[in-house]
C-alpha cells in the first residue's frame, strides 16, 4: 500500500488539503498529515493542536513535521498544498526544503499545488516544467518552464494551480501511485458533472 | 452579510463540508459549522472536540447543534453535507428534521448534498424535484421528483450529488445568497480547468 504525507500549516487552503487527502484515501493510499509550524511568528499561531485553514476551518493534523519521520524512506509521496500563508510557512522551512530535495533525489513523488509551488523555488529544484496559482506565477516563471496546464507532471514533480484543479491533481497522484485503473474506479462514485474535463 | 450554518458529524464527507464552507466564505457569507452528535452510539464517537470525516480528517466544529441557536432567525442557509454515516446521524436527528422544516417554512435556504438529501425524507418535506448521491436514489425516488442533474434548485431546497458536484453546489448557494456577480467574481481565483461545466 503506497503511503503519502501531506503538509498542513496555519493558512493552508483547506479545500486543497482536504480534496487531496480524501481522494488519496479513496485511491487506497495510506495518507498522513503533518503540521508545519510557523517559526517566524509563534505568538500568532493557533496551533497546536489545530491548523486554522485560509477560510477558517480548524483541522487537527495527524502528526507534526519531523525530519526523521517524514522522509522518502517512509512515504512515496509528499504533498505541499497552497493557501498564501501556509505555503509561505512551508517554503521558508529548511526542513521542508531538504525533504523536497530528498524525495526527488530518491525518485519519490512530490506534489505542489497553488502557492505550494513556491517550495520548488525555495528548495532550489532544477529548471523544469511547473505550474502554480496565477498569483505567484511571477515568482516562478523565470526559474522554471512555466505552464498554465491544470496539472503538470515533470518526472517526480507534479504541480497544479488552485482549488479548482485539485481534483485532477489528486486523481493524477492516485494514478501515479496506484495505476490508471484505480483512478477510474474511484472517479465514478464522486459523481462529477457530465463533460467534466478530467 | 448573509449567514450560513453547515452541519458536521462523525462520518461527514470532508470534501463536501470543506468545499461548501470555504466557497461560502469566499463569497462573503458568514459561515459557521455546528456539530451533530450521534445519539445512537455515543460510545463510538470520537467527539467532542473533533468530527472525524469519512476519510479520516479530524475537523473542529465552530459550535454544537442547538435548536435555539441554529434556527432560521439566525441564518439564511442551512447546509447538510453527505458521507453515509454523517448523513445518517443528521437524518435521524429530530432537531435537524425540525430545523429543516422551519427554514423552508420561513423561506430560508436549505442545501443538501450526497447522502445529505436523505434529510428531505426524514424531515417529511413535500414532493418536489431533488437529487442525491446515486447510492441513496432508491430511498428518495418514490417520494420526490428525482433528477440526475448536478444541482437541483426547488424553491428554497437546493440538492446536489457528491464530492464532484460540490463546487457547482456551493457556487449556486453563493449566487442565491449574494448574486450572480459575486459567483463570477470568486470563480476566477479558484482556477478551474478550461471547459469546466460550471
């Protein structure tokens, strides 16, 4: 059974977090969330025990970010969701930066969505195809081959754009970890409208 | 500023809860969640303080279901999300049943999605157009005019089908509470793929 770690912080976009987590579980991926503290301003953090999402939903993480427990020896996929403040916390975290580099080095998958793609820059990943929320395009387009496709797969780095592309992002992650058949199996019961383009 | 109450229980489908809550907040709706206890089996409930979603995400509700505090005098919209176990808890709750009847009587909106539509039956709403998750169609099609459209608006009752239809469901609720212009304003920044049919 493949295993995924999905990061969460104060300010994480809760739709991106929840859709990705839920769809991975539906796909048969053992999924765990890990809280990333905002070390720059601990006094304004409401956590622990909960992460306050960008629109105010309080989610209890399954675990806390720990370098030794969160590496590519333990998980097949690391996911960085968006939400401006949450993604900023993650992109500035040296632990997150080093984990992202190690996952890629060890040929494990890394998913980044929305402003979460900023971690590709802070972790100094090599120039490659990438996408992100349009609001952070300017920070990424010089250092990467910027695309406006809903989901961009570049070897082990999968990036996407925002809440509206999280379903195809998460379904792509299920396909990469569990195969195309599993992706199709779990798509039906979610009842997408006819002509949904993913 | 319109106000919405969205119910949550152990077993609530966390994508349906989170997408609806988040999109309502983006639309400018003051949104509050209220926990519905499973009175039939308190010993297996993990709550309070958190509701464990259908795929394991733990969400802290903003408040607890209270008949006096949750009525149509306080809110313009009541939302019942799906998730088989959460929807069962809500559909069996006499408090939820009576609240749904009062919202409709007072011409306030009620939204039900997925298995949440079962509350239309348990609250004994009159025969009208409705949709739901396909898995509970058989329990509804004799008592209602069953539809397979992604979102069905029947006066003050708005119903929808599953996680894959939650974005159009939530956008419809924003349009009803805040107008079509607001719906369009908040749609762009969520970055739906081209040709998304809502």
